[in-house]
């Protein structure tokens, strides 16, 4: 009995090996047959299609970790990119807004300079442009400082204009800058005439940048609201025929011999940034006399 066991075991091994070999040959035969049928006919396609329901989920499950890792990485990168893009756009917006403001300032300044140049063409005297660099802080004084001085041939009494009318006259000259007394100052007065009929009168400042008054206007005077007041050239301080103010109101109080006439300067007293200095030959010659 004991001697027969090794032989039985070896025989069983060979028999199992034969069965495995037969199964392998059968599988190979089926594979060859299916391959032949797949190449030669189309009826095996439904089997492959049906098998997709089984193999498809397996493929998705096998690829799921990789897909999830890619999705998480993409989301993280997308969020960071959006944050960077947002910060970059905010910076660009600030830069563009600053440039737009600067362009608006330059455009407005260009318009003012063109208006000044057009105004200078209407004057027979030589003029040059100056920039206002300071304003008198004293409320009782209507004065500004311009960036032209004695080195630019500025002289005391020189007329100062803007694109719309008279602004004032130079009262103090320094080496690099000059002080200009505005026509709206309470101590300032000049001779004007009504452009409509030529009536002459005196226009005085009130200390307010938008209000002036006419002195000693008879109650019978032909003056109405809206009349344009122009310089007469008397006193040789201001060029003749240049706009100074527009009559804003005319009022007569009972028992008074003179009218109360208020006027509004034609020049932009409180908004001008550049002005014209008029090189009046007559005035300058008077200044140069000993």
C-alpha cells in the first residue's frame, strides 16, 4: 500500500496536467475561433458591446484615483489663478484710472492753454503765459502768485488776463515769482464802460471772487442786467476793450441818488490755473522812467 502511493500521486499529477492542457487548448481554440469570426463577420460585435457594460465600470474605477487627483489639482490651480488674475486686474484698473485722471487733467489744461492762445491773438500787445502757483490765504486779500518774475521781464502794474477776461494786475515782483492783485479785491477798482452804449463808470471789487459792484451809477443811467462791461484803457493799466464783468443785477432803493449795480467777473477768478501777462509798452516805459 505504501509503495503504491508515489505512483498514484504521479499518475494523478499527469492526469491533472492533461486536464489543464485540454482546458488551455479549448480556450485557445475558442479564442482563435472568436478572433476569426470577429475578423470575418460582424456578429461578434454585439458580444463586445455587451461586454463593455462589464469592462467600462472597471476602467472608470481603475482611472478614478488619477482623475480625482487631476481634478483636485486643477481646482486648486484654477482658484489660485483666479486670485492672481483678480489682483492683477485690480492693479491694472488702478493704473488705468490714474492714467485716465491724468489724461483728463492734461486735456482740460490743453483746452485752457488753447483758449489762452486764442485770447492772446485778439490782443495787440505782446503776452506770455504764466501758471498760478499760489493763492493768498488771507480772506481779506484777493491775490495769487504766478511763476514768472523779474527774470521774465514782469513789472509792477502789468495786466493779467485769462481766456475770458481781466483777472488783475501785478503788484509785487520777485526774482522767480510775482504777486497778482485780483480785480475782485476790496481795494481794487478800475474804469469800465458798458459795451452796449459806451457809458463809463467805476467797477470795484467786493472781496468775493464772484461779485463786484459799480460805483456812483446815476439812477437815470442806461444800464440793465446782462450788459457787458469792458475795460476803457484809462490809466494805462489794462488793455482797452477787454471783457471785465457782466451786470448781474440793477436795483434802485427809494430816496437814493445812485443805483446799486452788481456785476459778475467774466474771468474764472477762482478756477484759473494759467494766465496771460500783457507786456504793455506804455506801462513798461512808465515803470522804466527814473
